[in-house]
């Protein structure tokens, strides 16, 4: 696709390395040690997930981030060099971020995140804005160094924007620049259990967002979209879809959901189909070990959507599938 068509996705912030430890339960066992499966390092973190997932879906993608001159940084650079994603890096003064993730026998995870970028680190706009000028859509990670970029993007109505605030509690003002400053907001329902409709309505009412999605793991997701995004202003719940295989690791499932949702939205699909694409991609991610080792491709996603449509449509009728029927 020619660059003049401005189909490029720009992902800003969020690379690093996950050390994954597989345990029986997410609890400290008795004693002072326990044997576990081999511990592995994976190139990971949310920006990596978005960049690699968009790339797998066939979207021309640029990833911009701070990266350390250290062993984790070299792992990240090698992974992106192998995939061919355009990766623009700036020197990270405190090194490459890391996390240690415990993953239990059912694939659930708990993460200890090393947010090591120093206070006051700022993304240079003279590097970021020329990349924005080439993009159709910009995904802004929740890193403090992105604050000035968020302000600059407010003056760029020709570029749509998104963010993922993950386990935000619906209150903490530290997340407000992201929550209220982009067009499409994704978050986890884990920290707003029982308050998802209330929080989604608040985001849509107070900020720039056209639509908000709260993913809820095996319980599916919640969607709220205003008229400009093709919604009716009502919070809708969509149940999860059945994964195509055994669930082994939930790391990265939310990132996979959001990228498939946005990919389908950018193609002009109805919101229900965007949700269904996200649910299918998220379920696919849970059947693979590691955080971002394998992403659903555009062909696989189209096939899964077509198969779901066939299952949901009785007799010879055809038409878009509803996630409610999966």
C-alpha cells in the first residue's frame, strides 16, 4: 500500500522483556522454594504487542520507543529486525523495561512491572511528529514521556488515536491525559468490576473518546460508542468466544483484542463485527505460550469471522455475525 494513502499505523511506547514463570496457582506456596517449568524471557510489553499484531494483520506499522543499550534491548531489537517492522528507537537512560509474570495452570497471569523510565523523560516532538504525518492512526501507550505528544495530537483531527490504560481503576487522575485525550479507549474491566457501564459513560462524557471498550477476559467485553462512531450511546455487553484450543497463557490477549478491533474498524466494519474480531483475536492469543510470540493474521481472522458467521446464520441466509451468538 503506497505511503501516500496514509495507511500506516504509528505505535508509540511500550517495549520491553517479560520473564514468564509458570506456576500451579497465583499464590506463594509454603517453604522457601518450589520447582517450576523452565523460566523464559520473551520480547513483550503492550507497545510490542500492538506493533507486531498490526503488522501480522497486514497494516504498515512504525513503532517508536525508548530502548536501552543492554541485553533486553538487544532482544527487542533482534525481534523487530526479524519481523521487518519499522522500529525507531531513542536511547533509554535507565535501560529497557522488564516485568516478571506469573502464569498459573489455567493461563491467568499476575505481572510485576518494572517501570524504570525516569521522571521527566519526554518524547522529542521533532522526531515523533514527522512519523505522525505519515500515519492514518496513532496508538499512544500510557508512558509519561508521551504527555506532550498527546497534546500535539489534539490539533491533528486528520489522524485517529487510541490508547490502552489496562488495569486503570476508573479514578486515578494520573491516567486522565490518556483516558480523556484520544478517540478510542481500551481498558481492562479487572479493576472496575461492577462499575464498567458507569466508567465507560464517564469516559465518553468527559473526554474526546468516540468509543470505549472494557475487556473482561472469559466474561467477554463491554462497549460504549457515540453516534459519531456508529453507536447508540448505550453500553453493550458481548460474551466471550470459545478459544480455538486449550488456554495456556492470557498474556497479551487484551492487546490482540484491541488491534483486531481497530484493524476491523479502520476497514469501515460495523461495531459488532469489530468486537467479534477482537474477541476472536484475544481468544487466539490465549492458546499460545508467551506474551507476543504469535498473532492472528488477516487471513486467519477473516476465516474465523466467516466461520462464525456461518455458524450463527441458520439455513441459506448470509450476513454479518453477532458476537452475542458465539
